[in-house]
């Protein structure tokens, strides 16, 4: 770890811990989590869209993301309740919240619910996060139907939706509080740097299928939107201390306070130390890693309750052990030396949300993200600036028009080590600009809604792109919904595909492969057809079924174009738009509250992929055909909680990864409002198992692990 960065984070950690220990306070109503048996207040959404003008929502006075009910609205609501007499109050029916009522904003860029969303959407709630026992965001994503979540090394993950998984899965868009974390070198996400205090995550909204009309390029197979809590919900102090066999240490300190009546803040620091995975040849995969991170968030409302300003930022610094393939002129021709890599960086984001009136809300958001990684072969230096505007306008009674524009500027530099690999040009500054619109309207009748819109984008490498969609939702009754969608989405080429030259060792063979970029690549494009059905059988049982048929064209692959003789000989391949694919499949998930003390949540997914191009013509084997997951949660006497989470993943033939079944388990105890203790076992059914094989690292199997954690709040 960079000494100056470590010193800064260590001093911050110590100062924050001292502040916590010297400033005791009682948990307030908005603190997280709520005391046992109470429900936390609804979060102020910090996402993109900011208006809830939907008359059909079950909470008609629910407000826009980032907005708070105006005083006249609040007064009217209070008055309408206070004006009821005793007989009238007795007739008011309280609805028990179900999975259908879970809030979601990612699908249509307006505040809605899962039950009223015309897409395959799943929300990981705060209660699910707490009871999962997870310490990293990717571990939480195992709960999402149809999402393939595979651990590649101790720090790296392969995560994708509906196929095409890889260590750098480039058809899935990931955001954290509206900030895109998709990297522009390889595509995909460096999951090790998405280092958050798990207790501060409000929810994770996941769309399976295209979301490009709203979110733009690379939202092809899905969108993951990680939303953290408003600082008003994290008041007081929190100390988390944990450790075990794999997660050797995982600790954090967070403190939240208020400045005046309208401004709240939180400060946090987190540290983690993770053990290496298992390698069947050498025992250890030599991929242990450590990281420290810290950040802040400030939320301030205007005096008239019609403005909300959010400012948040983060710094991180860490080290990772790494074994990767390096070409050699002598047998065994490819060696795997032990090296130490470093990652560091930070980001800062600001957002202003303004409620013009009951029918018009907009926000302006900007962020700057800096990433600096020292890899075995080259350094990665990427600076990203983004400016976004979005507006929601209700018109003609129950129509909703949403539009927005975005500009992103990327400046990168990739100094190579020993000339391997290289990019030409080494440094580049480029941009993309986009705009979108979406209209939501009733179609002939109020229970039939039609959504139509498109994203328009100009990208430095490929020029003009368009990504339209049309969605239809039929509310059969208040407990059944049928929806369908037709969408187009694109995956834009990344820097390594446009400008890169890679030399890859041939394993035990004295043959190298040179992968050349091509600056005339077009975007990969998808035409997707989706159909879904949701049913709330009663307050205890609900389920959802979603099916899809996707056609991919212009897939980027690397066919052989020449063989250069020599010692060793070099096979030259070049990236090109030569592939196509068809995928079909379905996902089914449900929630069943068996008793007041026992709850089941689970899912099953099936995927069929047929890929053509670059010598392939058959079923793809890098994504599992079948997956299943179950979470069984019991509330036991004496404030104890027990959770079992078995899962099954079918084999990956192309990677020689066998099928596996494993299970996580958690035993928790919440003796009072201040303390929470838990013991978690992960991957318990085997000593170790293989989940994925990356192209640039040695094989790393996931070890069985056990850890304990204590959370103290006041």
C-alpha cells in the first residue's frame, strides 16, 4: 500500500474511533438498523430520478428520490387523518408490506415498486443484507435470480446476467449511487475497489435484461444499482469488528451527526485483510489482499423542503498478491511469478435535486473518479468526469415524461512494463455524450401501461448509437401483473480492443499469441424479447416468472489472421466483429413466509446459449445452464436468528469447472438495540471448490471459511 495513503487512512481511522468512543449518544429513530421489532424509516433515494408522481402507487404521498414532502402536503395528509372519527378510523385497513411493495427506481427512472415494474427486477433489501452474513458486495449478489456470481481469485469476481460471464464481464452495467463503475480498459468492474460498509447499503436494485434506454451503453444483459443510505439514516456511532479464517479482519468505524436542522453527515473508515484461495498444485493460490478505505457523505435540505444537496466521496488503497502468466523463451514457456500489485484511487460526487412543483422535478449530478492500479504488465491510470441532468414531468393527468442528458470525459494512461502489453496511443482523452427520453402512458385503460423511449449517444470510438425500447404492463388486478418488453442495447468496444497489442503465453506449448486491437470496431448489439408474470397469492406468498429470447450480433472476437515464424512462433489474432449468438432462458423466484418466525426465499434459473463465429458453432459453456438458490431464515427465542443459504451451480464445460453445491450459514444474536453478534460459515459443504478460471491468474479455489462479527451502535 502507498505509505502516504496508508498513513492518511490510518490517521483518519484513529481519529474517527476516538470521536466515536468520546461522544456517546442514544440511537435515534432514523438510526440504522432500527431496534429489533421496529422498521427503519424509508430511505431518501440518492439515485437518478427524483419524482414520484404516480397516482397508482400504494403510498400516494411517497416522495421523489432525494425529495421530502412539502409542508402543505404533509399538513394535508395529517389533517385528513386527524379529521377521521373513531368509526372511520376503525375501517381503515393497513396493508402488510410484501415483496410486491418493495421500492424500486432503476427500471423506469421514476419511483415505483417491484410489483409495478415492466422488467425482471429484484431488490436486495436491508434485512436481506443483514441476514446474509456477507462482508463484500459480490457475496450479496448471489441472492439475485439468474445472476452468475463466481469467485475468480481471493479479490476478483466474474459476475454477469443471462450469459457471457468472464472476469471482465462487459455486458453488465454497475452503478454506485448513480456513479458508473464500468472500467474503460477491459470492460467490467474491478470489484475489489467497490469497498463499502455493508451496513450503510440501503438496497441493491438489479435488472436482468437490457436497461439501455435509461442507462445507456453496456447495460446489455443487466444493470446493478447499489444505493447507500442517506446520512440522516446513519446518525450516531457504529463500530464493526470481525475476523475469521478467510476474512482475516473486516472492521469499520462510522460516525453520523447533524449540522443545524437541515444538514446531516457521516464519516467512515474500513479495513480488511483477506486470505489466499486454494490451488491444487501448490496449495496456496498466492492471491491474498488487503485494503483500507474511507469516505464521507453530507445531505442538506433547503429551508422550503424542495431542494436536496448531496455531497459524498471516498478514498481507497490496497495491495494484492498476484500470480499471472508471463511468456518465457525456455520451457515451460509460460511462468507464473509472484508479484505484488497495488490499487488506489478515489471519487467525489455531488447532486442537486429540485422540486419545481407537484408535477416537475429535476436533478443535476456530477462526479469525478480517479483509478490508479499497478498491475504485473502495465499501470492503469483512468480519470473520469461525468455531468448529468434528468427531469421528470407529469402531464395530461397520468402521463409521465422523463428525459435527460449526460456528458462523460475519460482520460487514461497505460504505461507498459517491459513492452508487454502495449496500447497505441498509450495515453488518450476521449468522450461520449448522450440524451434519452421515455414516455409512460395508459394505453386505452388505466390498468394497461405503455412505456416507450430511446437513448441516443455519440461515442468516440463508434460514433452514433441508438437504444430504443417499448414496454407494456398489464395490472390484471391488484395482485397480478403481466409485462412484456422489446429492447435494443449496445456494448461499446473498450480501449484494449481498439488500441491494444497483447502477447499471451501458450501454456506448456512454445507458441505465443499476439492479440491485436482494431480501431474500426463497431458496437456489439442486442435485440431482446422479454415476458414476465408476477403474482401475490396472499400477504405471505408471492412469486415471479420471467423469460427471454435474445439475439446478439457484431460480437467482438479475435480470429487468427497470421502466423509469424520464429522462436517461439507467434500466432497473430485481431479483434473483429465476427460473432453472433442466441440465448433463451427463464428465471423463477418466490418468497414464502411460512410462519411469523420462518421465511423462505429462493429461485431457479435456466439458460441456453448458442454462439457462432471464430470457429465456434455450438452451445457456449462459460455460463451455467442451471442455477438454484435458497435462503431460509428463522427468528428464534432469546433474540436469536438463524439463516441457511444453500446454492447450486451447474458445470462450466469450456472452463473445466465442475458443478457444485455449497451452503452458507449464519447464527445471529441481537440482545438489545446497541449490540449485534453473529457467526457466519461460508462454502461449508466442501473444504474448497472451483467456481471460475480466469485467463490471467493461476487457478484459485474458494476455501471453506468461518468468521465472527460484532456490531456496536450508540
